[in-house]
C-alpha cells in the first residue's frame, strides 16, 4: 500500500468543534510555564516547535503551520469512562484547557479507541471532517459503526510501520516565517495494550481492549524530489507494555543513525479491572518507563498518562525514583498540565 497523504490549507481552517459559532484563527492557549530551549535553526526567538501537555495522553504538538492534537480527552474530575466489559474508571484531574478552548487543529492522532483517549464528549463535539489518523480498528468505530449523519469523514488508518504524510498548501504567507515546505511524516509504531500470550488471545476473542498504535512523528521538510528530511523526531509510545515488538524501534531509528529527539511516554501502570482488584496491568509502570528509555535512547523523555484516572496504579513518583536510580535525571522533562516544552530542529537532517 502506498503512503497516504493529507494536505491542509492553513488559510481555510475551521474551528475543531462542530456547530461552533466561533471563527477560525483561534488563539493558542497561554502556557503555565515554558520549559526547553529556543530555536536552533531559525533566527527568530520563536521555537521551531512545542509540546503543550493538556492532561492524560492529550497534548498539542505545534510545528507551524501544523497543529496536531493527540488522544483528545477533555473530561473533568469525577467524570467516568467505560474501558471495556466490567472496567470503568473515574477521572481524578481536570484538563489544562477546555475542549471549547482548543486552537485550530489540523489533525488528530488517536492511538486507540478507548474513552480515556477519545471521550464521549469529544466524539460528540468534534467537527465530522476534522482529519483523524488512527488504527484500522478505531477507523471502523468512527466511520462504519456510526449512524449515517454521525460518521467522521476524514479518518485515515495507519497500521504498524505504515506511514502517512501531512503537508500544507504552499502559500506565500509562510515564506517570511521560514515554514514553507515543512511537512510531517507519521509512522505507526508497534504497541501492545495487553500482555502477549494467553491473555492476548482471550482478549482477541472478547474484544475488550482495543489494538493500539504508537507513533513516530517526524517533523521536517520535503524537497521537490519528494525526499523527506527529518529535523526533529518524536516517538509517542501509545498505551503499551514493554514488549519484544518494541525492540524494532531502536533498530530502525536510534541505532540506525536516525536519532529520536523526544519520547512522549504513556505510563501509569494502568491496572484493570481496578487498583483494588489488580488482575492485569495494561500500560507501563515507572520501572518499565525507565527500561524503555534505555531501549529506545531518546534525547529527552516527557512522561504523560500517569495520574488522571483511578486505574493508574503507578504514580509519577515511581518513575521519578527509577529515573534517579538509573542516573537519567538530565534526560527527562516533567511537565505539569498546562506547561509547554519548546524545542529547536537539529541542523543535521536524518
Ligand atoms: Zn490509556
């Protein structure tokens, strides 16, 4: 299958919420704190890109002219999610911004179809033609399985190791800001939300926990010969355990001369059906997070998805302690909800 392509037109943006009375060009949320380094490749004092942490696995990746929203979840403290047969969870935090306050979004990256990553309110309110890149399973849920007038119309399914390119209509506007010709390559990474073996087979039958993707989000540019050059590479783990399949990631990237600049790690040691009946852990705990850093070797890691729901059994302190033990403090950036991490592109494109 050839790579899928999505071209956005920054001049024709619409609000991400349907039936919205607002206009496009909505302001980007003001960060609580800004962490990180200024631009390296541009002369302005604007960073080349940034990650804003909203809560759970929800982030805003900004790489002008693109804004990417990951795993949108805008529920509040006390709200409930249904995560599969007999598994419910309560949110214990508030998101840093409200769904209605979102800036204009070009594309949503959805790792899997679970309510703590795509809640019912988000599903109801998002504009039907907002582009969504996700798993084949989630695509079916958002299209075929929905009533005719509720179907999402711009859903792209990307299976493990398949890629998709997002580029922008070239306009003279971008030229001055040095952003003309920028594009984004998204490749689906392996991930397993259920331990391999018997439980995975049982789950396949029950369909309880949906299949999940990780993402390699490569920020760069495409030359007129369509060669994609990456200046910053972000690995988003998705909800996965530390499984053998992940070994292929350093083999294809960090150990193959394609450095991973940033890893956004979904932690939390999510335990179902509940922390008081801990039968099964389905996301990495603090210890696994550190093992994954050693395996994938990202330059910087930002943990997310660690304290927003009561099924998260491994708090951020577990990870902090393990990071200390491993002497990796300088490789981790901790963002509070509402904080923004700024980064500059590498000068050597890989
Ligand atoms: Zn999750």
